[in-house]
C-alpha cells in the first residue's frame, strides 16, 4: 500500500511561481513511475509530468520549460516546481504513483492562477 498526500496548492497571480509537494508513505518498493496530473472543471484529467526510477522524465507540451518535476531518494517526496504560471494552469493537481499494475492517487490540491 502506498499513500500520497499533496500540499502547496493555492492562489497565485499570472506569471508567479508555486511549488507542489507530494509526500509518500507505505511500501514504495515496486513503484517505478511517479508524477503529476491535473484536471480542470469539465475537462479530462491530463498528464503534467512523470519521472521514472531510471531518471526518465516526461512533460506535457503545455508545461515544458515552465514546470520541473523532482524528487528525493526513495521517492519519499516528489515536487512540482511551477514557474510562469498562466490562467490555463488552473486545475486540481493530483500526485500519482504507478508500478506492477497498481495505481495510487493523492487527494488533490487546487491551484488557481488569477489576478
């Protein structure tokens, strides 16, 4: 079992920065990919960024050059550093962990980009 808890969401003005954190607990063994997804009201959940144990990182085109995913050893904590935020980034952001057919999700944290 893996538990994920996000934090760091909130209100930020356009062009600002925000960093999200995802704290993982339980058995991390067997998890090979962790990442962030987001979902805006009335829209489909979309991938933001993922990171594998092998160090392979993928970003959605919409966030490339602005967002950075990182983590500590053993993936106890995963971060999403967001810069140059736009109104289109407004969504609920979810931390995700995947491995051996198992899929784990955090509760989500709301990010609102507005003046």
